[in-house]
């Protein structure tokens, strides 16, 4: 299995995944579309489990899931022998707060990147204002996760969608986007110190961050959102209301906060969010970026943001203004005209909304950086464990932040059978056998190629 990667000497593209429920399906779709157009191999899997290979990559293209100044040394190491791309899975740079932006970009960091793939035109406008945009460095792509909810690929979620509708009927979906001091699985003090140590370099930045995390409006918005979701369930007993916590919220704490609720109210965090949005009748949020998916799907959207003070609040306010009206028995029966949503405005945030990601274009970009004789291999056991031991010693102080529970929330396991099933589903959608070859390269790591 390992020898295949060494003997074929095909161009290798490495695609790490940090959060399974957020990234696996869309990055797998991107992988398969690249393989259809380019003679290469894809290594895809857990970013954490790729740690054994970062020093053993040569002439590969590493397509990262985000960029930050914390990764500067890592990116420099990758760049010595490989090509570095980034497609950010955490959102459009357009709605990043200034402090977040500064933790992501620096002139020094940009020297070591080859390509940063942007979500849309607004990202370019934003980066130009910040005087960091470079035509050679940036390329507007969109994000394949939006392709998965459009007509062609939406069949990928058809089974999950049908199951949810059959089980819950025309349910109301309440999506939480709250993490900071809001029933989080991470200790707030440990989390705060980690961010300050690893992402913020100046006293001013640290002071601003302290001010941000202590901003009572975050918690007040959360309490308001919780109360509104409770009222929806209480006032509509014949409607199933599902509250979906953020992945990094502690579901036990969330359940405790709601207390005793009627049978029509459920707190569930399971699988990827997209099929839940596709299946729901109403989509309720308080500043969650998944509102873009709901808007594309023309769902009936309700915004329960009490206080608008973050950039994304004002951006999503344009999609659906916050609803502060009293919730009575007829609240959901009020006509919510989803056609008022301006798709043209959203298309500036995420490109290709009325079309599909132009995979042929991204392959053209990749070809420019294509290298020969790629390598991605294991060292002997002694070297691997020595390297891991050194890494553990170096990052000893961070173990309180990166607890097993926190890491498992992001990605515990990817099974070979899951990858094969997903790839087969994409083939069924196209009604075509693409002859993808899938091998488990290591724990949570898979090699995908295409036979001629």
C-alpha cells in the first residue's frame, strides 16, 4: 500500500481535514473532481494524523483548510519542498473581525504561500482595502460545500434528508453558532490564554481580545437565542423544534440550560449540518454563517440576533433582519417571504451560487504548480516516535487546550467503508463509473487515485 505512493511517482495533492462534519464531504468532492481532470493521486484525511508525514513530503501540493500566523513555521517547512495552497473552511474573510484578520495574515506569512483560494468577490474587495491582495497569490474559487446543496449533487444527501423528514416532519431547525463563554467544552480561561499565546503578538491585540471575550453582549445574545427557541417550541406544540448546538458546545450543558422542555423540543448534534438545513421547514439562527446555505435553499429564515455588533451580524442582517417580535401561537404561521433574499448580494460573498465551482479552472491553477516525482512516505518506527515525543514535549503546555474530548469533537475517526460509500454515491449521481481506487494509507488517512 505504501509502495504504491512511492513507485507510481504521480503528482500528489494532500488534503487535510480538521472538522469531519464540516469538511469531509466537500473536500472529498473537490478531490474527485480534480482526479477526473488531472493525472494525480490524492491523500486525504485527518490533519492531526498527517503529523507523521509533514517532513516526508516532497514535490506535493498541500491544500490546507485555513491559514494563520500560528502556522508560519509549519508553512515554511512545507514550502521548502512542496507547494502550499489554502481554502479556508471557517468562512469568508469578508466577515472576519479585524483581530481575527490579523491572526490570519501577515506580510511575512504571505511570502511562503503559493495560492489562497477565496470564497467570493467580497473577499477580494476586503483584502484590497487591507492592502494585502495580490493577483498571483489569490484566486476566487467559491467552496464545494455549496455545490453539495445544489440540484445535481443534492442527491448526495437525499437519503439523510428523507430520513429526517420522515422522522421529524416539517421541523424547525435552530442552529447555534455560540462558543465563547456559552456552554463551551473548553475551559474559557485555558482557551483565552492559548489564543493570546499563539495568535496575538502585541499588547494592543491581547487587550482587544480580552475586551472581546469579556463582551457581555455575546452571552446576552446566546441567552436571548435560547429563550426564543424555547418559546417557539412552547407556542407550537404540534411542530418539532430541533436545537443544534455548535460542535464545540457541551451538549450536556446545553440541555441543562434549557431544563425541562416539552416532547416536541429536541437537542441534537449529529452528522453534517447540510442535510438538516435541506430537510427543515424553518431555519432559525443568531448570526450563524450557515444562513448562506439556508438562503441558497430558499428556506424560511428567522434571525434572532438581539444585539448586532459583529461584522457578520450586519452582513447577515441584510439577508434576514433580526426578528424581535413577541412570539405567540401564530408566530410561525406568519408569511416569511424567502424570495426577498437578494441572491445577487450573497453571490458576492460566495461565488458560483447559480452554477458550480469551476473545477476545470482550479485544475488549471494547480497545473501551474505541478511537480514531478512526488513523495509521501513513512519513516521507520523509531524516527516517527522520536518525532512525536519531541512534538509532545514542545507542546506540553497546550495539552489543556487540545484535550482528547476537544480533538474527538473535531475528528475521531474516518472509516475506509465511509469513504468508499461516499465515492460510490458521487458515481451514482453522475450515473458513471469513474474507476476511483481507494486505499487506506494509515489510520484516518486515505489515498485516492483513478485507474486509466
